[in-house]
C-alpha cells in the first residue's frame, strides 16, 4: 500500500499558513508530478501549487477558502487498490498526529548580516552541504525573498545563499557610483567573506546582469550561470515600471505597477503591495533606487551591453524568459550564441522563477548537478 500526502508548502521565510483559493483537480483524477493542482494564497503572494507526487488523487482534505498551517494535510494520493476506508484512516491519522502548535511557530532560518569589503550585506543561508554552493541574486527593487520558491528546493544538496544587493532589503543603502560594478564588487566581497572560492550563480533581471558581469570578470570563480530575464542583453526596458516603482506610494497605483511583473495580475497580493510600500519608506531607499535608475538606465535605456561577451564564457550558461515579460522583452533571448541554452515560457511574465517555479527549479538542477 502506497499512500502519499499533499501538504501545505512553505513559500518563503514568513509563510506560516496558506489559503486554498481553488482546487484544479477532483478525486479520481490521475495527476503527474509538477502538474498544477491548486491555487494557494499567502500573505506574500498567490501562486499555483504543483503536485510533488504522481498517482491517483483520492481525497480533498482542505476545501476552497480554508486556511491551514504549513505542513497541514491538503489531499491524499493513493492507488485504486487502496480502499476509501484506508484513505480516510490515513488522513485522520495524519490530522490527529499533526503538531498544530509547532507548525504555527516554525519560522525557519533567519536572515543574517555580514560586513564584506566594508559593505553591510544581508543574506539568507539554507543548507549546509559540501560542494559548490549556489548564490541567488535578485533584481531591481527586490530582495532575498524573491527566491522563496527556489532556494529551499536546493538546500538539501547544496549550501544556498540569497543576497540583498546594495540599496535593497537589509543591505547598505549606499550604492556608490550606482553602476553594475557596485553589485559585482559586493558579491565578490561576500564570497571572500564566506570563503566561497567558486559558486553557481542564479540571477534575475538586474541580478542576472550582475551574475553575467561576474562570469566575465572573475570567470574562474563561477561554476555555472542561470540568468532569468536578465538585464544586459538589449537596450529596451520598461521605464514606466521603473519610474512607477520608485514614484508610486499609494497602494492602488503601486499595485498596477507591480502587476506588470507577472502574466497573471492575481498573483500580486495586498500584502505584497504593502511590503513594497514599507520598503520604500526605509531611510535611503528612495535615493538609492533613483541613483540606480539613473546610473543603470541612462536616457531610459539599459546602460550596459553584455551580450557580446556570452560566447567567450566557459562555464555552462542558461537563459530563462517569460514570453509575456513586460519589463524586459523576451526577444532579448533570441540570437544568443550556441553555448547558451535558452528556455522561453508561454503565458509567463518577468518572474519565471515565481510564476513557473517547479520548471525553473528543474532547469537550475540540471545545470548545478
């Protein structure tokens, strides 16, 4: 007898519970691992949940609209040879033995800060495996929470670090010359401070340009590159988004700006909008974002072109894009050299690592081993 539980996932540090917005399957359905089976809403984001298991879906335990803690039983998968009574007994035993108090209090690892090359860098470490670590580098206006669907997926096999770049999150708000060198220097200083001689880099948008620039400048320290909707491969950028992110302070108008990030506007929650507003109220954030805009996007275009350097890289490189990206056009993924593996997802926007997390994690897994 093989009965498998589908439980409430943990997406990000702050997630303690989630609400089932809608089931997409019914009992009796045959499901595949990675299939989208329900929508879940959290205080941070709404997203589809992809089944971790394959088999016959037998029982819904938590109904649409109900909220339960991380780890709580949502549904049951079992072969047809398992009786309904056995499925019911499994579900009841799981519920009876679930530690509801512990689940509510489990916040997971906490971010830390380190002085690296005279710069304060906030980071989140997950995992403690031997071998080459992974570094996750966020985009403009983001922070280490951008990787809530990705970092933990590799924590058993790798030591994983998600960083806040200067001007962002809990890191220093001093962005110096407000160019790409500020970010690459900060990442190298972090690697030195943590005695990381070589790392796999996963970078999104501005963080993708940072990762690519690192591979160009210190290639012997880069094991692989996963560039997700990276900046630096074309001139075009949506300045309405950039200026709106900086300038909008009212929730309704800021929501409209943030909705440009994703193909499905429903993924942007009220709590996410509130978090961005709080971030922009932190001393030094506004001027830092403005300086980075002016330094990295002079005249409303990307100020750095790294495209011609791709063919000279010796480390494995992959580029991942969403075809409906409204910030950096997916056409920037066209015509890249043969040493770059390109994946473009239909009906996905600027955040493939959040909108299509399981598939993106699988691609990262292939390149990092």
